[in-house]
C-alpha cells in the first residue's frame, strides 16, 4: 500500500511540473500504427513470445499484445517494434 502511495505522489509532482512520465517514472510508452504495428519504449523484459501473443514486463505493469502473425521486427534494451494483426492489448 505504501509503495502505491509513493507512486501516486511522484505522479502528482511529475504532472504539476509537466514533465514526461515515460522518462521520469519509467512508464512504458506504446505507440500504434493502426492494428498492424506497435512501438514499445521503456520495457524491462520479454516474458512470453509466440505467434499469437507477446507479453512484456514494464516497471509498474505488464503489457500483453494478442493477435495473429505477431513478430518482433526490431528490439534494443529500450525499445521494440512489433508487427502483425494486433487484436487486443491488455495492461496487467
């Protein structure tokens, strides 16, 4: 409970100073081009990868992308490009 309160305090400070959350809080940034491409920034790790699902770990949550013909076209320690027919995105 205490950890969640600290996160909320940090978010309020970042919001009041109008600073980017992805940089200051380590939040993942997910950008879509239609339903065929996704760019993910600030992910921590790849947890699961198949043709129909990609599960990524972030600092504060996990992101699950589901669809068909899912591939990782490009990745570094900081960002990743995913292609395929993306039908669902869940934040866990």
